[in-house]
């Protein structure tokens, strides 16, 4: 395994360049559509995923909303500040995990990660436009808006991606 991006506290490089192999079997998108899939671990299900993450709103929703493209999200900390556009660069703290709760990348424990929304998976580009600066969002990104049928590094083929993201700034 390439530890350059698959350990906690390093940059967003898994989102952009990928990492080494991590064996993991996940359902295909067709299985998801047919309902032949177990429930995935969410941010609120796991204290390990919450470790080091900022506070949520007391009235944060328990249910996810769904975009037209299929991204499921919930705003865990609201913000009335500016939202990024698809061509903006942002600074974020984030944690990414697979359906079973296994973390594959994180910026927590280090500095926020900075990158252009035009240089990441389409699910991030769309999802980050839903939250304002200072806000926190949980994203469930279907494989077709993540790494698709090929997967990448520790992300297996056809894997939905899960993220908690705190938008620190728009650069």
C-alpha cells in the first residue's frame, strides 16, 4: 500500500491521484438500485469518524436529501456565508470512508487541504457547492460520481464514497 495518501492527516491526494490497493468487496450500482445492499455506516453512526471533527448544529438533520444526480447529503452545520462554485479553490477538513466505515483518507490531525473543485471527483465538485464557508456537510457519493467502475487506490470498483467535510474557506 502506498502510505503517501492513505493515512490520516495527509492531503487530499487520494481524491486527486489515488493510492495503493485495499481489498474490499462492495456492491455494484445495479445491486444498489435493486436494493440488494446493506446499510452504510454514516458519520453519526461512528464515534471514530467523529474524532477531531468540529461541532454540529443541535438541530442537524438525521435524514439525507438527494440531488438530481444522486448525491445524498445532509448539512450538519449551517452557514449563511458564501458557497463555492465549480471553479473555485477551497480549503477544507475532511474524512472519507467506505460503506463499512473503513476510513481511506483524512485531513484531520493536520492542516486543512486546499484544492480546486475542478480537479476532484464530480461528486465533490457538486457536493461542496451545497454548503457555505464555515459549514459542515456529510456526503454519500454514488460510484458514478466518484471513481466509477475502475476504482482508484484503496477505493474499490463501483464503491460509493462517504465524506464529512468542513468548508474552511474559499480561496
